[in-house]
C-alpha cells in the first residue's frame, strides 16, 4: 500500500510539473482556472475535511491566487469533490504552485483523496459576467467541439446567448476552453441560488431547445451538478455556502 501511494505521489507530481511547464509558455492574457477533481476515500470524508481545515489558510495566503472554492457533487457521484483555483494568468498560477508550502500540500493530496485529476482551463468571453459571486449550485457541462469544428460551434453560441441569459433564475454563466485542446474541449458553468431554480431553468422550453441543439453540434457530453462548500473564505464573495 505504501509503495502504491509513493508511486501516486510521484505520478501526481510529474503531472502537475508538466501542467506548469507547458502553461508557463502559453499566452497569459486570460483568466485561468485549475480544477482538481477527486473522490473521498470510502468512509473517510470527515478525515479529509479535517485535513482541509488544517491547510485552508495556507492555500489562500499567496497573493497570486484570485479565488479558491470547493464543491461536492450534488448526487455524490464520481468525482465527488471539485476544487477550483483561479488566477489572472498562467504566470501567477505557476508561481503559486511552485510555492514550497503549496507544493507540499498538493503532494499530500494523494494521501487524502483518490482518483485525482486536473484540468487547466482558460476563460472565454462568450457570456457576460454580471458579478463575481459564487452561487450555491453549479451545473458544469463538458463537451468536445466535434467534426463541425470549434468556429462553427462558437458562432452558433453567439446566436443563442440571449436565450440562456434571459430567465431570472440564472445568476451566472461562464465558458472555458481546455488550455491544451484536450478532451473535454469546452466547459460551460451555470450558477444558481438553489437546485429548484436550476431545475426550473433547464425546464424552460427555450433553454431545453438550446441544450438539445448543443448535443447535436458537439460530442462527448457530460454534466456534473455541484453544491458549493464552505471550506474556503476566498470564494469571490460567495453566498449560500454549505
């Protein structure tokens, strides 16, 4: 078991180093987000959260970090937990994760969570961001652009933005591209004050039609429903924390 954990620590360290090395050479003008996903070890969620409480202040201290937040999967599906680190650019992200204290905590992550994965995503300007508050419920849609290509999909998005923004239930929509053009290519995040608002929103015929059309214009779709946790206070003025 110890050898397996040591291997995982080494593998995870190499993976993060690769992300940092490649991202430091990319364009640095857009907001970037590192998204860590993991599962709680069987029966050890409380122990994981105790560990988070002991290191939360350290993760939030560096000035390079714009925001950090954690989410639980609303349905307890895998991945069960999401952690988002937001930076102004990749240079700040690299500096943050190379901080010895932060690096030590990231190395310890494999001792506390399982099935750990990382995505580096870059903010797009497809939707207007009216505020920076994090809301209680987030739907994350992942997809690949497919054979018709990215340009056609983005042009279509421009034609339906107003439909998705119109209902009063929606509080925030953001879209992201995978920095490395890997799968999934695109992430779209819909934020709501409650699960009831989210259900009502996606039941609107106009919104439902857009979602169905999106599945026709892209491939490899998946959806995660997340609930905001209160592990971190640096949540961009978050509300309704759980």
